[in-house]
C-alpha cells in the first residue's frame, strides 16, 4: 500500500509540474488593481471638495441658485468628473455627486 501511495504522489507531483504555465513572450501582465477610496465634503452648502486616496482632486462650488455643477479634475493622470445636484430646499442629504474616474463610474457621494 505504501508503494501505491508513493507512486500516486509521484504522479501527482509530475502532473502539477506540467501544469505550470510560463508567460507568453511579448505579453505583459495587466497592472495591479488599486482600490480607489473616494470621499468628499460639502462646506457651507456650496463648496464641494472631492478626494481620491486622500488627494484632493476637485475643489469647486455648486451653483448658489440651483445647487448643481459639473466639475473636472485629475487623479494619477486619469480624468475625474463629478456631476452634482441638490434637491429643492437644500435639506440634509440633499446634494448628490456622481463621481467618475477615467470615464468609469466610481461612486455616488451624498451630502
């Protein structure tokens, strides 16, 4: 029984060694995925500050009359956009900003 186990273990190790795949010449692995931590502040109901991984990328003001605004910034060489709007009567939680990084939606901030 021990020899049968040894034989099976040897076959398993040989097969595992054959399963290793080496990189294809000329093929580059994609860059590692980095988690983006997006946060923001709304100060005095108009001043919007948006941070990505603690870097301030947007520091603008929403319209005092309408409570909206379209803003642009840059993070790590990639474009950042924020489309903000405010509900009537400017109640708490009434300002929403849709944030995109490199044309992909990153998060929705609610103030």
